[in-house]
């Protein structure tokens, strides 16, 4: 596991590694090393343009944290195991470590971990002792110890102890990130101690930015004070404007106790706000119920608006029969509302497999709302319906109509591409060539451009024009370096005879990658107290706290180091998925970049290899490329062994329990039970065998991947839509966008893995 070491320790480790192993053991394979300029750790190398930091004099606080960090290095695996499993053995291990380090900060960190684990178990009585033991030597972690100890006191009814502990929290820890949380905890303790006025005084000064827990506690304080008006106003604001918070349900219970003739009913705007926020938060059933209650209370132009919102919420909640009735009952609506109503009625017809009903409503939209964006969306759906049948000619008609009516609309580039691609599939050569070139000219930044470039080049090859093919392939390789079509283009280039480069003005339409797209990482500040605190917390596997401290440190120190350190902390906690996501957010266009544009660590975190020994063993045993399997896992779960989908698929390779049981019988895995799919080794053993069976069935990795995502029956249907000239044509012809992009992403990622790490 990577550990975030201070600068001097990193330098010592890298120099030692160089002396012992030589540069060949540190740097990547030759194919990568030649293009990478950021292979060393950023804390030990100054990059061009990096400002040299002035080191502040080491303070006693810094020295103490350095010592605690070094002393607690061996705690991390035990702490991580405890926070993950919270078994008696895990508790015993951390507590034994704490006793062994009695009297120093490393022991205090271990006691904090034990107390926090009890908090996670909601066993607050047992949390008190380890947190009390942590307190004498907590040092810079004192705010975390006091906060969770105060919480344990409060949860066990020891309000006086909580008040005494938390009363001076702001003075003792003025820079703590827990300051606001501690105020809420203190106010709740005051309420428990029957001191509502003091609680209100604490919270009234701290209401911005608005937080649900602050409002709930303040409402309860007003209620306890007997100030019903203020209590109702506060709790009602919480219930209606923060309906997605857990505190909203508690506010509802408090409001029921305060209900009476002296309390005015909530206004329509409040109720509408709640309904709209529930809808936005995808709580469609709750939103539909709120809209239902509102319909009878509104009139005029507002009534059809609320009815429409109710109908859409019912549809999103899967209650299509009710949705249809509501949508059909809407009268006296404006043209815009009526167009949206018709579109949603069309959607309910499509979901009911009533294609005739869908196309009747589409005709209504054509006549009643010829310029409405809802017609644009309906035409797209209509084209997709015909695509799946498959009826390519009618699909082309729908897509083409969309482009003609809405050439600048959000769906135009996709629809234009579908017209070109289906023309290609129908062997309409001139239409396809024209369509591919128009795609590049009209929509040069669209996601379909790499495909348009590639297939236009393929057609140029078939036309006996290798110069044009070479120019188009080269454009893909240069501009879309690590895309699916980037690798395919390089393979085609390798087969073409060398020739003079030709210039095509059309290719200039595709904008180059931004000059600022790459990353040069700054070294993190070794003398930043918050950063040192974050590293100490990370040694205790308290990664969420550590990330918060990192982010706060980055606000103080403006260097470009936060992303890398965040990813390292997540990796150290075994959360490769969170590390991967952090880097995706930081460099969203990384697939277009050359390897030299990012530090080596970025690539390794974007394409990690956890569980590599078992992954390689089971892949090889099933005749699979380990990098292809790693790519599949990256797409399925991002290497989160505890991942569970909304369809109940489990673990690294996202296996359904039923599939797991069937494959377990095939490999004679005795006493199998579904929860074992959360164990990486078991998931890899069964997942690689299952994927191998799909490869054997379809004879191609691309077909097998499509089946893994969409099911074997669908792939059999798509195969019947052939013939296809090659696998790449099949992949681009997959009618489900999700599945098509899934297959392309995994094949693309496998190529990046090979370039990054060499032979598996």
C-alpha cells in the first residue's frame, strides 16, 4: 500500500531503491519510459516552472507530528482491518498496539481508531474508554478525540460530561475542521441538559451556510423554550427546503407535535418547493405524492404545470398506468407544456411496447409543436426504436428529420452520425462517405468524430487511396491518442506502405488538444501542519478525515499537489475506485493525452493493478489476457470489491449471485455462498471462468464483452443483423449506446495497460 511519507523519507527511499535495484527497476517499460518525463515522485523532483518553496523553520508541533507519523507507520493495516470488519480480533489487535505504545502519540492514534470504530458500531458506551485513553497524548488530533468522546457522552445520556468537554472546543481548537460539528453537538448536549436558551444562542450565530442538523437542533431549542412560532418556522423551513436530508423526517415528527389551530398551514410555494426538490433528488414516488396533494389546491395556468410534474414523476417511478391517466387529463395547457405532455405520453407508450401509440403521438408533435425541443427528443427515440427492430431505412428517416429540423440541437451530431453509419451499413457508399466527412466538418468537437475519421479512412483504403487513409489515421492517432479508434488507427497505419504525407483541409476542422491539458505536479509542502495532520490520520486509516484535512491544506497552500495526494490516500485505504475518480475529475481528457503529459503516478492510479497476483493467476488459467480482465474490472467496479449494482451484481467483476452459484458448481467450489462474491479472490476465480465461457460461445473478446454487459440473447440478435466485415464494424453497430461504449472502453483500456506496464 502506498504511504504518504514526508519529503526527506521519500528521498531516502528513492535513493536506496536506485542503489539497490538500479534505474531499470524503478522506471516503467521502455515503451513508456521513452515518452514519460515525470516518472520520479514529485516530492523529490522539481518540474519546470515549479516554484521553489521557502521552508519555514520546523516548529515543535511539526516535529511532534513527524515523530507520531513515523511511530505509527505499522498501525495502518490493523486500523484499516478494524474499520472495515470491526471484528473482536481486529479490535484486540488495535488495542494491543495502543497498549504497546502507551504514553506516546502513536498509541493515542490507535485509541482514537478504536473509539471511532465503536462509534461506527453505534456502541457508544464502549467508545468512551478508548477515547478517554487517547486524550492525554492526542496532540494535534485532540479535536477528533474530543469531538467523538463528546458524542459518546451525549449518546449515552452523559450530557454534563459532554457540555464540560465541548464548552471550550472553539477556544482549544480554533482552526479545527470539526468546529461547526462540535457546536451542533454542544447545542444538543445543552438541550439534553435542559438549557435550550444557551443552545439557541450557540446556534443562532452559526446558521450560514445553511445546514440541516443546525436547523433541526435550533428548532428543537425553540420548541423547548416554548417559542412555538420560531420552532414552526425553523422546522418547516428544514422540512420543505431540505427534504433530502435525514433531518427532514425528524422535523416532520416535531411539526406534528406542534400542530394546532394557532399554527398556520404551509403555503403552496413551500409545498411546491419540497415536491420539486424531491423530484430533483430522484425520489419520484415521494415527489408524485406531493404533487398529487398540490393538484387540488392550484388553479389557472399553474394547475397543468403541477399535473405535468406529477405525471412525469409517476412515469419515472414506474407507475405508468397512473402517469398515462394524469397526462391525458391535462387541459388548457400552454403550447410548451402540451408538447412536454405529449412527449411523456409517447414515452409511456414506448415503455409499454406500444410502438403504434408512440408514433401516433410523434405525428401529433410534428403538427402541434414543429419547433419544440420535445419533438427533437421524440424523433431521436423514434430513430432508436427503428434501429432496434432493425429497420435501418426508417431509422435514417427519423434521424435525418431530426438533423434537418434541429441542426444546432443537442441531439443533432448523434443523429447525423447515425444517418452516416446506417448508410454505411446499407452499403450506400457515396452517402456514407459524404456523411462521414460532414460529421467532421459540421460537428468537429462531437464524440462521434474519431469514428467518422476511422471509417472514412477505411473507405479510402477500399477506394485505393492510401494517402487519404494515412492522413485520416494519423489524425486519429495524434489527436485521440488513447481512444478506442486511436489504437485501431495505429494498427491500420502499420499495414499501409510508407508514403508522402498529404494535407486535407477537412482535418483542420478538428481542434487540437489544449496546450494546458497536461499536468505538472508540485511537491506538497512538508511544513504545512494540516498536511502533516492528514498524513497522521491516514496512518490510522481515517481516510475521510485525512482527505478533509488535505483539502483544507490545499486552501492554505496553492500548489498543484492536492489531486495526487488525495489519490495516494485513497489508494492507501484500498479505495482504488475513489482514487481513480479523483484523477478522472482532475484530468477528464486524459485519453487524448500522450503519456508524457501526465506524471507516471497519474497513469498508474488511472489504470491500477490491485489484486494483481490473483487476477493474473485466474486470467491465465482461463486463457485470458490479464490486462483485458483488469480493464473489464475497471469498467465494472473500478476495483471496488464491495461494489453492488442496482441489479444486485456483486464485487469486482459484478457477478449476479445466480451466476456465481452456477460457476461455483462448475469449478467445484464447495460450500459457496453469495457473500463470498465480496472476496476478491473468489470473485476473480468465478468471474474469469464466466467470461471465458462467453469468449468460447462467441469466439471473440468484443462479442463476449457485449454479452457480459447486455446478455447473450441480445448479442445473438445483433449477430443476426450482420454480416459484418470485421469485429470493429460489429462493435460500432451495437445499438445500445451503453454497451457499445462499454466494449470500446474495455478494449481501449487494455491497450493502455499494455503500453503502461509492458508484458503481464
